C-alpha cells in the first residue's frame, strides 16, 4: 500500500525545459536534490513536464484498474501497455518490473510513476524478510533511486528536447576546450568516461558529460549526471581528480559520486569524434562518417539507460503523436563536419600521454590558417 506522507516538490531546468517533480517519499526527493543540484530552479507557472512519484510498499499491481483506476482501454499495442485517448498506462517497463507509469499529453507531459518496494514475498513471508533485512532496508530502497530518476526526470526531458528541438541523445562522454569538443562514444565499460575525466587535468578543459551527450546537426550539448568513480579510476585520471567535487553519495557498486568543478552547458562545435574500445595496443585510425555513426549508435543500443529511453520514447510518441526526427540522419550530418576516429586503448596506458598524442588535435580549429 502507498504510505500516506506529505507531498513535496523539486523544480528542475535543463536546456530550457522545466520539470516539476513531486513525490510523497522524502528520501527520493533528497536524492534528486543532491544528484541534480546544478539544475534545481524556482517554480514556474507552466512547466513543460510534470512528474509525480508514488512510493508503495508491496508487489506491483496486476491491472490498470488496480494501479491507476482505469476501468476501460481503447488500444493495447503491448500486453502491458494500455492506451485511452491521449493517456498511456504501462504496467511492466522493460526490465524494471517493480515500476509502473501513467503518461498523458495535453501540450504538457504529465507522468505518474508508481514504484513498488518489496522483497519478493507476500504476507508473512514479506514481513519476515523485512525483519531479516531491517538494517539494510534504507540502502535497498536507495539502490533504486538512480533508475527512478531516469524515468521521472532524464527520460521525459530528453524526449521533449528530441521531439521539439531535434536534440538527440548519444551514449558518450564529452570535453570542450577553446570552443571545440572532443566526443568519446562506445559501448559501456570501454573507457570513454575515464578518458574524458582525465582531460580535466588541463585547466582549460571543461566537462560536458561522462555518460550521455546531446546533439543536433551542428553542435553537441551536455546532459550531465553524477560521475561514478571507484578508486582505480580515480588513480587513472591523475591530477584531474582535483577538479572533482564529492557529491556525498556511494550507493552504486562501491563507486563514489563526484561532480566536475565546471560544466559547459552551451552548445559546442565538435572538433572530433572517437569511437572508443579496448584493445591489445593503443592506436587511432580514421573512420568514414557512416561507419562512425554505426559504431556510436551501437553504444546507444548497448547502454541500458539509453535503451530504456528509446523504449519509453516509443510509448510517449503513442500518446503525443508528435513528429519524430531522424536521429541517425542528423548524426551523419553532424559527423560530416568533424573527423571521426576509431580509438583503441590498451589496458594500463598513460591517459595523459594518450590525450596529448591523440585527442588534443580535436581542440584546434582547422579553419584557422
């Protein structure tokens, strides 16, 4: 059952899009305030997105009637997705099965998320499990906050930016210097985030993002998140670690959360794209734009958070019925304006030397001279 607690709200603004998040579960809002601190803003009369989270103790509801009070539906494109006019009720979301979502479109996007916290039992079995894990319940609850944050904040904002401003998401990391950006794309765990953070050892460099960047046909923009780094990664980035501010969160995989000292939020012209992967030796070779786009978009498919965004966007498109821009074609147009390389990184390589040899040229404006 849902716990009766006073509702509170957080207002967030990213690239001109304002989102109001309300919830009756204070620890989640405290997490959002911490994780999204640079983007917390004042209330406005008409946010583009309104999100509301309900925190419920117990197993997920089995029907739209039980979950959202919906007694009839017009269309059912998926066994767990029910459509009623410009409203959608989604009962099993990809692999995040303890979360359900209702969405409506009236020119404003409204989301109601219901997270069901349970330990896999019911009745007496659930009560006994809660007693057994009592000392760890808060940590278990907090372990779901980052995923809920994606569905309630990042995904709806990025969807809005895509459908209204043709800004698309790319699973990648980016750093800018002197008005030019170096972008590192690839599959999860390939080393792009650590490489991007290591570039902050240069005081002239500013972070864009370490996990998701936004792009249109001309520029790239930040989609910042907390940086999650373990001790080994901190050692690898060297003096760049001095420019990271601890955020006070250590919930995920024993990695500490950091925030860069400066984040560039303006649109930046790309200087070069790097499709990153690990290999037996470190080397860089040029790629044609079509091959570069294929590799970069493969990273989108492999990254769970971006794949979840794509699936949620399909649902929101059914509700809003807005034109969908061609993200691949726009990426090809952007890649035609800057060189793309395959960058293979050997385990244990000196990232500072790698940056000087392979990345620094990306910050040089080739139109000069």
